[in-house]
């Protein structure tokens, strides 16, 4: 089967209010490109009507629409990984469903790739986020660049374009916790960035809380660098050396000044400070050990309940899709890996065909 020139990947989680607006802007923008494309929506366990709306859209445009339905919520990055494993395009663009990044700017990323770049990041021209997200994003960008040596001007923007070679390299990775933009950067030969627009959310609210952002940045730090552990080791050495000098100072003070009761609370303060550093170090070490534990269990990173797609029996392509859709009657379900869940009794049409993600 011939491959489309472009795959657009969109993770969806509780976005029912804005999906129709997304459809109204995304499909015309891609039709104007004049290339063959497919759109992969991944429903990440939405609790609203998102899955039903995606099914309706698939039935309306089965020639270019594919829908992956998770059986639960596994997170944005796992949703994108699933779409990568199912994608067929020579180039892949990731886009959020909230329309903060305009789909009309996809051509900017593709034009940059035409210059010979294999990975295109994006920089939001004027961010329309709350002040605390501006501050947190800037701080984490600086910290990430210092610890991982990965240079991304705007790491929080998932509006990015990837060459097929990079997608295949990402699919070969079996990491449970990862940060896709940084992972792609490590595989890119000639990365670049472009400035794109940024709008207010079309509907709904952000799915990332402060805690989620902190967890995401922990994944970024611990997945791509040992610098935090190394820095803590150096801090431990420095404190040990200083403690040795302090003990010598206390012994000399006792010999010169004699016994004294003063300074007790100072010693308590120093002790609590050192205990705090120790607990922080144990927590940091626990982050690495916990990720090792999650990895060695070899559990599926996600489970695919169903894949909605049209079976293509002709290899011909046309500028607005990947081929002629052939309706089929039976819906099936698939699990991640080689395990196949039992077939459902549904007889809906078009087909939800089995795909076997390589994870």
C-alpha cells in the first residue's frame, strides 16, 4: 500500500466542545496543501462525547481519517506514540486538539522541511497562557538545557514536524516514560525551528495541572540525563568536606573557649538542613529507581480498544486522502503488542480493523 505524504497526529482528551471547530479548520487547511494526507486522532480515554464525535467524523471523511481509541487514559505522550506506530506518512506533524496552534501553520513546518531539515520544532509567537505558565516554562527551559544539553526554545509546544526516519527511530524505543520532542531531537541530523501563531483555547480548559507539568519535567530530566544524580553526588562531596572543616572548628573552639551551651539551635538548623538535602537526594534517586522498575515490568504502555479506519484495497492515491475507502462491516478490538483482545460483537460500519502496535 502506498504511503501518504503527510500524517497529522492529534491526541484528544475531553475535547468535545472544540472538536467541531478543529474539524472545520483542519480539513480545509490540509486540502489546500495539495498533497496526500491522513489524520490520526487518538482518544486518550475521554470521559465526555469525544469518542462519539471522532467516530462521526470518521464516518464523514473515512478516506483521510483514522481514529485510535484507548481503553483508558495513558497521557498525551503515549497517545502520540500510539499514533506514530500507526502512522504511514513520509512526514508526521503533531498538533494539539485545543487549536492554540493554528492548523493553518502546518505549511510553515513543511516548508522548513523542504529546506533539508528532518525535525522541525516550533516557537509560539505570542503565548496566550497564564503568567505562572510563562514563568514555569521559562525556568524549566533553562534547567532542561543545562542538564540535558538538548536545545529547544519552546519545549512546551507540541506543534512539530518529523521525518519518517525519526518516527521509525522513535518507534524502536520501548521507554515507558519519555518526552517525545527531546527524544526526536537526539535522533535528528539537522533540526530547525520556526515561529508559529498561538491563540487562546477555542473551548474547554487545559488538561495540564501544575503537578502534571512537574511530572512531565521529571520525565524529561531523568529520561535524558544523569546530571541531576551527578550534581547531587558533587553536592554530597562538598558538604562532606565542609562538615570536616566544621568539626575541626568545633574541636578547636572547645579547646580554646571551653565548654559552652550556646550554638545549640544553630547546630539544629544545620542538622535539619542536611536532613532536608538527604531526603531530597533519596527522592531524586527514587525517581530513577522508579522508572527502572516501571521499565523492567514490561507491561504494555497503553491498550488500544479499537482502531477506526477504512480498508484500502486499491493503491491509488488522490490529493485529498490516502485512497478509496471500502466499507467493511465488522468492528474489532486490539491490544498493545501481540495480544489480541476478543472480537466485539458489534456489526457497525465502516470497519475498525486490527492493528498490532510494535511496543
